[in-house]
C-alpha cells in the first residue's frame, strides 16, 4: 500500500480473473516505478507486493499530486473507463483519462462513446488502431529482455528441463485450445517429425474447463501416430523462460489473438519464430531480408509444415535468424521502452 498523495498515475484492474491485461499491469508497474514514474494499481486480482491504492483512497482525488494539475487514470477496459468519466465529469475531480485499446473488431456504440470521452488513446498495434475512430498512438507491448534471454549452453538448458539434449526442439507455448491453434501445431508436427528423427516438439500450456477434452483428443492423436515420446505436453510452468531456452524454433499457431507476447519472448531468447497472420504478429517479426521468422496463413497445416520444414532443414538459416531475433527484440521491444513511451503519453496528456 502506498500513499495516494505520492501517486500520479492510477492503473485500475477491475477484473479478478488473470488476463492479458492484468499481466500487462503486473509487469509494467515495477518497471515504470524503477524509471521514476509514480504509478500505482487499483483493484482485485493483483499481487500484494505490487504498489497499489485502496478504493477509499479515491476520495483524495479531488486533490492532485504535489506540483501537478492532474492525475492520470490509465484504463484498459470499458468497466475502467466509465467510473473515471464519472469522477472527472460529474464529481469534477482533476483527472485525465488514458485508454489502451487491444480490440481488433468493430466497437459497439457504447464502447465508441466511452472512447470518445478519453483524453488520450493508445492502440497496442496497427491492426487495433484501424478499428479506432479517434486519434491514437500505437505503443507495442514490450517484454523483460533480461528474463527472456538466451542460455549460455543450450544442451544444458535442455537437460535442465528433462529433455533429450541430443535433439532439437520446436515449441508452441500458451493455452491449449482451438482458438490458439494448438491442433494445427500438433498436426503439422505429426506430418514433419516422422522424417526428422533429430527433432522433437513441446506443447507448453494449460487446458481448462471445456478445453480439457480438446487437449485429450490431441494427445490421443499423437499417441496413435506413435509420437508420444517426441511431441511432449509439458503443462503450464511459471519458469516458462527456461523452456524457451531449450528451443531451436518457435511456432505461434493462433487462429485469433489480441496482441500475443509469445513471439517476442521467443525472439528475445534467440529463437526464430513462425507465426500466423493474426494479432500484432506481422508487426513483431522481420520477414524477408534480415528475417527473424516467417508469417503464414492462419488455420493452415500445409503452410505451417512447409515453413517449419524450411527452418528445421536449414541450420544456417535458423542460426542466422536466431541471432537477428535477439537483436531485434532487445532493440525494439524491451518493457523499459514501453514504459518510457507510456510516460511520454502521460506527460502530453497531463499538460494538454
């Protein structure tokens, strides 16, 4: 808990269930504060160690921070925009409201109205910006490029995860469900691995609720193909950065995605990426000359298998893309860079 008088930016989180938005808040705030930004969270479902204020502290918002005319309220959901509008326009609290949009669909009239009342709007990628009808700034997400970094010894990285150190690995990380395209990954691996005995595949992630049967069907299909020892379902892990270090190739097979951090996490770990043409993926990878990976059509086993084969069968191409991937991620997608760009938006908004 911190003193509201020392908070210049409030990041509300009005959703108890863990989501991508919640994860963004959890990762960003410590970095923002390390850069001198006086940011605090508000709401449930957040780690106790994260700097935060209480709901009753909102009564103090009639008084801006020392030396400032306004506080910034950085909303990321409709339910977080509405109370800020009420506090600013009805209660006349000295607030400026920033909204980050991740949606890639046509907005409802209600959402459009809420967004029209914002003092500044951020889009998480160009595809998101295309659906906005108000001026906006694109700020792509960043990641912790220290946490997601290459291993000193890939063989040892594999051994530490209980993997065969003599094999090369291609991975697919994230929730196991139809939307995430896990089945496309599995089908492409079944097609490729029988002719490539030096390769194996990893599916890392959790299946929940109705998706448990989906995962079971995939495991049954793998077993029927005789590949249960080479297409591994390893579950969900908090040390997922260590699993990236065991990989030689990463595939993001999603059918739909709001943004999608896994390609960035892989590239920062010096792993080239094959990704479908959804979310921000086309804006994250470098394709063609100086490639860090390849973008393919979604929902296509043929396209995925063809692209994966090109990297699996060409050590030189894969290793060159590996080096460029790390350099590209560090130069363009560090979480410190995202925090600095947000700070600039806050400064502009507060002074307008």
